[in-house]
């Protein structure tokens, strides 16, 4: 079996899987916003999902990553389709960034 040489890996651009990435932070804000918009507390959501409030808190803070099946369950508990959540997330991720403040100098 042929494996790529080191040069391939040195030039490759890998997707940032960091839990602290800017895009993941936007995802977390959207997740919390969806819960709050649905009128649910973390405790309410935990009960609907058969989880603990601590689990919900960890997910919203990014200490625990969600897979797509779990995200679907969250969305259903919010009364929101996974598609609708994804569309909202995509709009947030695609919106232009606010320009930074210019320094006088």
C-alpha cells in the first residue's frame, strides 16, 4: 500500500476540529439560543432527552461535543427540525463578520 509522503501532509489543510474554533462557538450560541427560544430550561431539556442538566450544560459550553444524531434529538426537543436548525446555523456562519475597530495613530 502506498502512503503519501511527508510533503503531502505538510501542504495539506485540515479542517479545524478544535472545540474552541470560532465556527464551533457560533454553533454553541445557536444551540443555546434554540433552547431558550423554545422556552426550555436546561432542566426541561434534560428531562425530555433523558439526560442530566449537567450533560446539557456541558454540551452548551462545548465541553461535550454532539454528534448529528444527538443534535437531531436536541432539535426535536426544541420543536425544531434538524433542517431548520442547520439553515439558521448556516446563515450565522455565512453572515459577514463585523469590521474591527481601527486604531488611531
